[in-house]
C-alpha cells in the first residue's frame, strides 16, 4: 500500500473517531429471503459468478520446491497445482486421462517423479505430460495416447498466492479480476510469508450469509464476548470499493497514537486489521505479523465450506506462542461467526422476511451491488 494511501486512510479513521462517525452507505436496503434459498438461485450464482472468477488455491510457500503440490475441490472439480522443475506453477484437473480416476488423493505433498494414478499406474510429469503407460506397446497405439496429457487450468502466482481460473473463465480472468488489488497487495510482501496452518469447517448456511457476516463490524461487541478488552474502536470502519472487491479498515484503539507520529513513521498495518474481500467469497485478513485467508465455497443452497489458511511473517515466526494465541482467537471468533450465519439460515426458513442492511453496513451494500450487476449481465450470456 502506498504511503499516500495509508495517510489518507489514517486521516479518515481519526476524523471518524473524533466526530463519532463511520463510513456509511447512502440509505438502508432490504434483501428478500428468496435470495438465500433454493437450488435454482444457487445454480445461477454458480454459473454467473463462481465459474467465471479465479480462486485462491494456496500460498506460494506451500509450493516452495520442485514437485511440491496441493489439491483442492473447487466448484465440483478437483484441481492439482504443482511447482515444476523450471520453478513455474502449473495447475491441472486432478483426473487421470485413462479412465477418469482421481489422480492424486493427498491434499498436499511432494512428487519428485511426477504423478502416478494408483488405478492403472499411468504416470504424468510435473508439467502434465503423459510420461509412462504400463504395457503400452501391447495395449495402446501412439495415436490413441497422443492427446492424453492432463487438462491444464489457467493459474497465476501473484502476491505470494496461487490463483486458479475455472475453465469457463479463461486465462484473462486472472489478470483483470486481480488488478484492482495490486497497489495494496504489492506493498505487503505476502510472498515472503510462510504457510503456518490450515483449517476447514462446514456450516449449514447459504454462502452469502457467510460473506455478509465478514463485511461489517457492527456485530463485534455483541457476538464476540471474548474481546473483553475490545481492541477495536467500537463500530468504526472504512469501506472502499476496489473494482469488484472491498477494502475494510477496522481500526484498533491504539490508532489514536498516530496523531503524534511523524510522517515517516505512519503505518496502518500495526494499528488496524485490514480486510480485503475478493469477490465473490474470499477474504484476506492482514494482521500485524500474519495474514489469514478465508474462502467460503457453496455446497448447497443452505450449506457452505469455510477454508482458512494462515501464513506468518518472519517476525511472527520468531514469536510462535503469540502467533498460536492470535490464531486460536481467530478460530474461536470464526466459530461464532459460523454459528450466527447458521442461526440466520434457520430464522429465514422459519419466519421468511426481508433482511435489513443498515447504512453502517456499507460493505454489504457494495457486495450486493456487484452481485446483482453480475447476475443481471448473466441474463444475456450463454450458460
């Protein structure tokens, strides 16, 4: 993040604290219950939104050496990403080209000799080329194997993370979708961080309820009682659109100290949690000495998977006990957020009503503006 941007954000936060205000939307809005229910609605969202935008798959440090790989199920497809001997990252559909078996069962690991399907032992190299077929001369003609390399998926290593594009999106989606985040992300040095931990959980809630729960700070004091000292300034936040995405600044109480800091010492990161919402359902939480990513993946109209990655800065790694404490708090808070989303889902099923977004919940408004626009555009595009 540029120094001028940090200065502007700090000035806005301090002005809100002094005046007892916060960033707001122009008016309230309502959202009908039907937006969170029904297979037809979800199918439309999957087609128009999730199948046309890149997904954060891993952190670069998970693919540090040649042969390192990760697999992940994304929108009904199993994906495989690997660091090649050339130092590049390649991604493929995790499916053997012989009879369609899943090629790699492990979630991550190292395969220095490529990937071998355990069903019939077809082997592929780290660039997806078919390298060995048992009893090939007797069983298969050269022409039958000519087009049997793994299916490639567009992938890009950017800002220390591995992003993959669904086949429907095409390679251009990787650049265009992420461009608005470049100015902020370039200054954080995510590529120098180190993977620390991963966690997953499944909840009984529509994916949008999960997203909306992380796009406002209105719930902090009431939903998260463990924040007894309440490190954040109550109900003050900044919300900015970055293309389809949203930047949220949740200031900590210590940010008031910056009034007396000289210009060359003004840094926003230690004095606030910066949250980047990457449309449609990924969050990047930038903390003082670590970064947490969270992706919400819809499984059905009323269930979603939450996948979390924690990566640590070098100065965080030398304080492992502090890092564990902070991540444990995040995990506890995440459980409370998931519980709240499940409660809302049950409430919508038992007492249908329009949901009300307040003016102080500007991030929810921005998300809905983008989602509605994308769905409207889809009306004129082929499935």
